[in-house]
């Protein structure tokens, strides 16, 4: 499962860019996350997306699905359809935000059976997505690798 996070700050022609990316068929879900925006600003952006894209959009609630340790993943198992584990690779969008997981530990942890899917976040790109799946993740969340070309 490939998930696209919106860019955290405003981009020129953002509605068109999001629509174009999402309609490409590459992404299953768009997480609309604008941490410094008001709820009204986020809703204005959402309202301007195409109907097709709106159907694939989740308004991101910080903290609800974001995990940074294996223990956090285990604590929400069965309470959400999926959660994000990060940072898996050095972040592309957050300077200095570096991976803190060993690949062998990830592979062992991800072998365990669970009800909540675990999605890789942090530095995920087309170049390393196959490795994300090989490690045992249920998918990857993309942010910097997609939006850096527009910023």
C-alpha cells in the first residue's frame, strides 16, 4: 500500500498537484496533513480537491497513528487499520531526522502477526520501496521524495 502525505507547507498550485498525483493511480490514500494550518484552511484545501481524490483522502490526526518504537506499534495493535513507523530511512523532508532502526530488528519485528498494518515512513522513495516490502512492511508513506520536485 502506497500512501502519499501532503506537503506540510503550502505549495504553488497545490490543489492541481495533489489531484494530478492522486489521479495517477500510484497512491491508495492521501494523508492531508498541514501541521501549521487552521482546521478551516485544511478544509478549504480539501473542498477544492477533485471528488475522486476526496474519496481517497484522510485528514491526518497527528499522534493517532504515528509510532517511533516497536512498543508503540504493539500498544495500538487492533485499534487502527494501519499505523506509521518512523523514521525508517533518513528523512528527505526533515533535515537531521535520521533513521533509528536496524534492518535486522525491523525484519524480526515485522514477522510477528498483528491486526494493525505497519506502514514505513521517513525517507521512503521509489528507490527503496521494494526494500520496505522485503523488510515486511505492509506499505510505505511518501512525502519528501514526491514533493521536493515542486517546492
